[in-house]
């Protein structure tokens, strides 16, 4: 039998979650008393939707990616992305796909602008808004959820928009980007960061596993295709790039923390399950990036006058 140190992270995570130690008998292999065997088991509650962010998943996400974050990068990374928005104390920015709003608050703190965070998850938005209030930024960095099919954003209200990991789950991307444009003032700026296909559109086993494991149906285009649709939606593209080589090390840095979290007694069972799910999610994404089948697009644009 291989030693525990020689076993993969996934095997050790699974063993820890199931409640036994590698090299020892599993719980079902231990002789149970007749009384215990006849005890009725409570009905299993229905599983939550795959995109549900319960308190355990929110906790684990922050343990991996940092306080106030459920996605790679942290505050400095988000503020660096927002640098191209050219906002200041007189500006109002929108942060679409903000998660818990850590990046939204980083924009406020670095540039002095107001920033309104919007996320598809009501659970993340509620938790994020509470974090903004705790930081004394409830008026300067409010967080709210939005309907992906019909976002209710005020017209010509914002000076700039940062959009992360949202467009990849939108079927009608041109219509959605137009809605973002309608919420921006004249010549308002847009920075987009999202998953993309390789330019040769290769889709092997790693990509298939990635697609199957995502919480929402995913609709990807190449960096070139995303650039074209942003232009079609009423923007002038200033810069566009395959950002994978910059983004991948940031993901791997957070991923490296997962193994250190697998310590007996460190997490409650529900938190351990959330950790296992998050580890598997990012393992699929990393594998697809390493295979060259999943890319990251970064686009800077401004609304046509």
C-alpha cells in the first residue's frame, strides 16, 4: 500500500471527508451493533443547485483566494485590471461578476471612485454587501445581485465597467454587452476578463470535463470572436489579448493553498465537502488551461460616442 504522502490530493481529500484515515479501515468496514443497523436513517435533503453559494462554500472560497474573494487574484489584481478604466473620485464604476465584492472595494480604496458591485449569485451579493457595510463602504461599494437575462441597471449612469467571468455564461453576448453599454455614459470604458476558447477552437477531453463540471451552461468564443462581438455591441476595442499566461500563475498560487488546508480537524464536515468540490472545480479548469483548450481573454474598450 502506498504511504499517505504518496497519494494524490483528491484521494486524501476524499478520505478525510469520508471520515477515515488512509491506511485504516473505512467506517463501513467496522462491525456495527445490531441496534445501530436497524436505526432508521433520516431522509436525504435535496442537493442544492451547482451554482449555490452557501456559508461553507463562501468560507472555503475565501480561505483559498483571500478575504472578500471567491475567485483568483485578490484586491491588487482587481485594482490593476481597473487601472484601464481611468476612474477617480468623481467617477462611478460598475463591477459585474464581483463575487463578494473584494475587488469592488479595492477599486474604491485605490482610485477613490464609487463602485457598485453586481453578481449573479444572490447569496454572494448578500454576503458581499454585508462585508462592504462592515468596512464602512456600504454607500461607496454596495453589492447587489442581478438577473442575467434582464439586468436592471440605470441608463447612462456609470463611467466605467469591469466585467469578470460573466459573458462566458451568456448565450446572447452581443445583446448583453449592449445592455452594459446602455448603462454607461458617453465614451464609458469597459474592461472584460473571461474564459475563452483557443484560437484553433480545440476541444479535447480536458475541455469536455471543464464544460461538464461548470455550474451554468457555458458558451465560449475565441479571443478574436469576443473582440468582434464587443465591437458589434457598440464599443471601440483599444486592446485585446490572450491573458492566460498572466492569469494561470495567479490560479496556481491559490490552488497551492488547498493542500495546506487538508489537516485533520481543520474544517467541519460540510466545509470539507465544499473544499473538495472547489478543489475539483479548479482542477478541471487548470487541466483545460494546461491542455491549451481553455484560455483567458482580456479586452479593453470604450463606448462609441
